[in-house]
C-alpha cells in the first residue's frame, strides 16, 4: 500500500496476521510490522481504525505517513485542506499568498487589477473579472470590484442569449420584422422581437405595431 514507510535491510521475520486498533493514526511501536501489505478500515460505529498487518513482517517500528490526511482529514467550513492540513480560508477580496504551517496561519493578499474573490476561499490566485464586450452586444451594469465580479447587460436594442448568474455573457440584436409583418411583441433585454404576418387586405412595412387596411 502506498504512503507506508518502512526501514529497510532488517532480517525478515514471518508472523501471523494480527489486528491493531487505534482511534487516530500516529507513530505506533509494533513488535512486528507489515512490509508488503497494510490493510485499513474505519469502523462506521466506533470510529476506530482497524489496521491489519499481513505476510512478511519487520521486527521494528512502523511509521504511517500521510494516511490520516489521505483518508481522515475533515476541515470545517471556514478552512480548506492542503497537504493533509486544514488552513484558515482567506476573506472575500483576498487570495492565499502562503499556506498555513505549524508556526503560522494562512497569509492572504488583496486581489489586484481586474480580479476578485466573492466568497471565503483557499485560492492561490484571484478570479479574472468578466469583460462586458460591446462586440458581444454588452455594456457594464455594475463595475468589477475586488469582492465582486462585473455584471453585464445587453446594449439597447439587444437581448441576452447567454447568462451566468445575474450577468449576461452574450447578447444579440433584436430581430427586424419584414414588410407584410407587424410587431406583435417588442423585444426586451431578455427576449427577441416577435413578428406576425398581416391578415389579408392589410399591410405593414415591418415597423407597425398593427397592420393597416389597404386604401380603396
């Protein structure tokens, strides 16, 4: 099994299978230890870790490295996990400059330029702000800040075709009704213009809200 370190070049000793119970993984002095296979399982009821040593055994100490981080690390909602350790998150508007260690907590840095974070996080870099590109039919509704992304909305005469949260990511120009059609419903920031054909004996150049009767 990976993550198990043994000291090499000791005489082989063959031993029977044995079971070791402990509440948390730690340095454990064993009269015998597994070199070939380590099996472990956490009891759902007692929370005890059941570790079996099988096959070839060394008559030395065993050091189980990082197994607790691999299977048992549970950080609270204000922390993030890194290398098997739980570190305090950075506040919105910040990112991780240096992860915590045994000597100090997480070091955070304020987002700069057109970047932001809007929730507590363990990110090593801030997120890039959205660009409200006029080429995509957009303009800025709310500017980006270091604690929130920019919000985009359609230009006048455009409607949104792709959204992300409360922001529009892409917009398209409203359709134009053709001659012989009238505007049944004007376009909005969210919907396209709806056109309908004029009934017989009426006409429209495409800009009318109602078809007009032909003059006799």
